[in-house]
């Protein structure tokens, strides 16, 4: 029996089609009805019909657009369009989509019956579907050795397998008032690109893989060689450019190897964690589960002193520096803490929004929570918060011309701390003499410009020594010091202990044993 779905925004039309023909005698089963294209999309993905009777003009998603979205994942679907309009453009689009027929309303039943008979003949003549099902990768997570449906799958269950999740960034433009179901949007996008990603998987794995659409991406299990993880990033890089040739909107999470099919559920969990790390690390990359950080996120213990008070006192350099370091630290945290990280970022955004309203009457930003929640990655949140902070700086009337000069100078130093800076060069950036710059900076901040440069470099040095395994020569070069011995002496004087002792006491990674402090 052939399965058929009817989609029309007119309930009378749908009822007439259902009741005016004895479809059972025609070997047709009506498996569902929908009133618009979005409802139809979900219905068709769930029911997988053979024949679709579809109105052209409908709310939310019209018939032409609906079929265009469906064709990549349902290439054998036979489509009969109904329309009360005779525009040539609709007819042209229907022809491009290889529709069985385009019937004008009001129509005679014999026209509809003839079109359905033609659709049935097309179904009988169509080529058999490729081996495997679009649900196989998901089905494997429920593997049972005695279930015969698993025997048809193209995987060797006794050989090495890797599990991958491909995720496309669909979150960036989504807000609470978008008017769309986000899960449905994800399914539309996954449906649109399914064939392209499957073709790329065939190039990489031949026939030894299964693939399913999952949310706004795909789940794959594939047989791989024993050394797969050693160069998985290079091997899987083609997935990143499938959509438009750029890497910006795709991330691939990769599990460890599974030696047996019973390990795939564990591997799925690993791949899922890995792909979620795209929020922390950014899209456009292949992320291995073995490389994920285990560092827990710890909210800043003194937001008042580190951020709120500096903003209120117009010490924006300190506020900007804290925000940069805070978000950089978040990027190195474990995936499980992403919800807590978003909560912390949302709290900062709310406070900053309230501060902007208080001082400049700036309207409250709508959907702040949604903006943070739906942000595709930390970089997007960083750009948003920095943009808000910069707007606040620009709006504050209390920041006089001298204060602006100090701020511009500090921001220039923060952007160029990694090279040899002279007072003359800095003064040229703000169009004043070096002597006046030194006087103005000391009068407004209570410290010298040289001390500020040293403070900036030592703060960066502290983070590099604590949180990386860089050699001292590399740290010295990264901070703009040509002489490693000079850097070591400065560091020891500033912190009261040598870089090696500092790393031993505070660091996450040991200093390389061959490193020489000079």
C-alpha cells in the first residue's frame, strides 16, 4: 500500500480529498494531514510517505519551498501540486522540482485520481533506495545482537569504529521572538544539506559508515584504521567546508575508538561532548574528545572589585582587561560547565545593561538571556559585551578629554604590549608631546606610564606561566622582551619568586625540564 500525505491550509479541501475517493481501493493509505508547510515538514520526516498532495500557497512555508527543502532527504517523494492561481512562475518551479502534476483549483476528482495513479506508477518504477536507512546511526545506539535489522548494516562491528557528530551553527540569528520552532528550523537545515554531507562521508569512508540527521547536524559511525585519531583533524577537515566552502559554521566532534559495537553508546557521549566544545573553542574545527579540558569553571569571586567598581569609576581599561581575561579563562574550561558559564555571562550582561540605563538612558536590550543562550560561541558573547562596554564608555559624559586620552593610551598599550614600546610612539597616537603624556598619565592615574606597561606585561606573563607549558624564552618573546634573562629578573622582582618557582606553586602544567631561567 502506498502512503500519502495531504497538505492544504483549507480544512474543507483536505476533507474533500480524504472523503471523496475510496483511497483504499486504489491501494493508498492517507497517513497524515497538515495545514501549512512547517507542520508538513515534521509530518513527512516522521511518516516518510510515497506521495504528497500539496497546496502551493500556504502560511509559514509555501508548497514550492517545502518540496525544495524535502527533496535532498526524500528524493523519491512523488509530488502533486494544487493551486488556485495560474502564475507561470509557480508552474516553472513545479517543473524544476519534477512534480507529477500541477492541478488548478477548483479541480475535478478524475484529474486528481489520474495524477495519483501516475504517482503510483512512478513509485513502482523508481530505483531501489541505497542500502541502509537514514536512521541507522541512531538505531545502532540501541544495538541488540539478536536483532536481524543490524545484520544489513554496512559496518564491520568487530573492527575499529569512530563516532562523529557534525554540527552546523544555526543559533546566531535566533531570538525569543523569532516566530519559529528552533527544533524545526534545525531539521530543515539538516534536511537541506544531508545529501552533500553524505557524499563527503562516502569519499572519506567508502561504504563503511552509517549516518543519521540529528538536530542541526548528523551522527556518523564509521569503520576506521587504528591510526585514525592521529590525523583525524586533517582527514575530517573536508566536512568543515561542505556548506559554502568556508569553515566558519561547522564543527565536528570525534569520539575515541570503539573496538566493539557495544561501545558505541559511550562513543556517542564522547562525540557529543566534543562537538559541544565548539561553544568554548569556536566553530570551523574538528574537536577530539581526548583533547577536551577537565578544568572546572569557577565564577570570579570578586566581580564587584574586578568589574563593577572599575566601570562605575570610569576605570575602563581595568574593566576591559578583566573581561578579556575572564572570557579567555572560560574557553579553557570543561564542556559540562557551559550552562554555568552562560549564567555568569548573562549576569554581566544584565548588570551592564542596567548601568547603561542609569547613566545614559539607554533602552534595556531585549532578550538578553536569549542572546547569551543562543550565542554560537564565546567569541560572539565577547564581541557583544565589549560592544556594550564601548557604547557605555562613549555615552558617559563624565569622561572628559583628558580621561579619554588616558583610556586611548591604555588601550593602545594593551593592543601592543608584545613589542618594544616607546613613550614617543605612544604620545604620537594621541597627538601630544611625550613629556605632557607622562605628566597627564601620572596626574590622572597616580602611577607612571612605564609602571602600567610593566603591570600589563607581568599580568600576561603570570597567565602564560600558570596556564601554559611555554618555555621561558617563548614567554619572553611573546611579551616583547628580547632578552630572556632580563625578563626573568623582572618577573622575579615583580612577583617575589622566579618563573619556575611560580609555576611549580601556581601552574597547571610543569615547566619543561630543559628550560633555563638564565
